[in-house]
C-alpha cells in the first residue's frame, strides 16, 4: 500500500510540474505592418530592435533571438530598410512570453 501512495504522489508532482511548464510556454503570433511606421535601432549592439510593429509587447517592440547569427541580423536590417525605401509592408512571425517578443521569421510583402 505504501508503494502505491508514493507512486501516486510522484505522479501528481510530475503532472503539476508539466502543467506549470505548459503555462509558461511561448505563444506565437503574426503581424503585418507598414515599414514606414517601424523604428529600427541597436542600442550600440549588433542585434537590432524594432519598435512600433504592432506586437503585443510594450512599445510594440520585436527583436531577434540572442543567438541569431550576424548574417541574420544584417538580413533583418536589409529587409527593413528595403521595405522602407519601397513603401512595402513587413510581416513578422514572433513568439511572445510576457514582455519578450522574439522574431522567428520575417518577410517583405509585395506591393
């Protein structure tokens, strides 16, 4: 009888931990925004941060993952600047958890 109680307790503990982990999981969203409204900055770092994108984060900001390669960061800069110069829109798929909005993919929408 004691083994059954210990197993039940361990099973309950695992279920609670799994439930807690699932509530803190990232959610994914998509946003399409005119490039003219996006402000891009780096704060002296290489990784660009985009503001006024319409994301759910404060100041509607988006940024790349900290592990993003330098080539991916340059590609984001190029995409934003080319969309601004042509008057196009930008599309972002991003994950958010609290006030962290991390870009997973981005594209320039055709006019």
